C-alpha cells in the first residue's frame, strides 16, 4: 500500500515569502529542502501576504489553504505568525482569539497544524509589545496540544539577526537570518510532527 502524500500549506506574512533573501528560499524553502529526504511524498505551498495582522490571517487562512487540500492527501497547515499586530492596534486578547479560531477550524477539519511564532523586528518598542503577543500565541497553541516554535526569544538579541535587519531597506532578514529561522523550526519538533525519525541528529 502506497503512502499518502503530505500537502503542507504555510500561511503568513512576507517572511513566509522569503522577502530579502538573495537566494529566494526564505525559511520555508530551507525547511522544505531539509524535509524532502525524510518525507519525499510532500508538497509545499507558501501563501504569503505582506504586513498582514492576525485578523487578516484569520479571514483568509483556512479558505486559501483548503483550496490546496485534498481528500487523497494528509493535509498539514503551518501558521507563520507575523508582527503586524503591534502596529494595527489589535489587542493581545483579540490576536489570541484570531489564532485560536484558525487552530480550532483546522482541528475541526482534521488538518494537522504547526505554529511558527513571530520573529523580532528592529524596533525596540515594537519588540516589547511583540513579546506579549508571542507569549499569548504560544499559550493558545499549547492549550490545544499544537507545536509552537518560539523564534522571537532566541532571535531578539542574536547578533546576526539584528545585523541583517539593520542592513536591509525592507527590514527583513537575509540569507543567514532565514537560515536561523529554518534551524529553529527544524529543531523544535518539525520531524516529530511528521512522525519520522529525527533527520538532524548529527547537526
């Protein structure tokens, strides 16, 4: 009996699209490249909308993702949460509810879900607010038994991350920054999520 294919839909902001990466891979492309050897029967779709807050994400996420899903595949959703809530005026409570609604819809649809939290920005005041959102998002995911990758805490003071944000006109990371994000995703439960052996044991 052949294995079912995995449809992996990644929904988020410009970091999901890999803006600023000269190689055009972003963290999603890097994660996909490391996933294929262990899960060759997987298809990745990156659905990005720049500077989108959690309300916008909630409005489109399951509708757009479901167009890629099929009854013949194992359907997986990755939320790449962004930092736009810190500027759009959304409260932490509202943002938590937005993410909770997405996750509950995915659970109802029997879609396996994985959450990548927001990455730090270069503005200190926004980062102080973003820390609260990050904590809230993590709690929402953990309450539902869903894996959550905290990229904010390890990258907030990381010299490479901060250097790349400071050196780009678009305030997005470049190749090394996206490599750091990919490393965090891959080493925080990614292969467990697929139910395969840890392909990064020697990293």
